[in-house]
C-alpha cells in the first residue's frame, strides 16, 4: 500500500535537522566526557561529526521508503531503529582499538555510548515527528 502523503523533501529535511542536532550534542558530549576523564582520540571531532550526521540521513531515507510503501512504516522504522541502536552497543564494549590502530582505554564506553543514544533517539523521534 502506498502512502502518498509522505513526501521525500520533508523527510530528508527532518533527517538533516536530526543529524545536525546530533552533531552539536555529540560534540558537546565529547567535551563533557573529557571533563569527566574520558580519553579523546586524535581527530575525534571529525569522526563524531560524520558519524552523527551520515547515519541519521541514511535513516531518513529508510524511513521515507518504509513510510511511503508500507502501511505501518513508522512502526517498522521504530522497531528496526531500536534494534539497530541496541546492536550498535556491541562494538562499544568489545572494541580494543580504533580503525587507525589507536588503542582504546576503559573510558571509551563513557565517551561513545551516550553518543549512540543521542543520535539514535534523535533519529527515532525526530525523523517521523519533524517530517510531518
């Protein structure tokens, strides 16, 4: 069943808005986490910015397809997104080094776990809400 009331541009705008909120909040969190004693890897702000923005924009595209072409697109998006958010915690607690070879310390979960929650919550709430 096709839902013609869901339009691409508002959904993409909602994803961009949610992504930029995530960028700001996650970069702010990295500053706060450093104050709490977390070790910040080199060039972390760039990684945070890209990792906060791009997945949320991709999520908005997935939301568009689900909302447009399924009867319960928002529900499916919420269930899949929540599952993906929970699954994203696996590498937080099992990673021993970053892709560039930098070893992570015991403060790594303190640094990145809240960032996953921030971006995930913004995507799950913001995309359906702000695309109306």
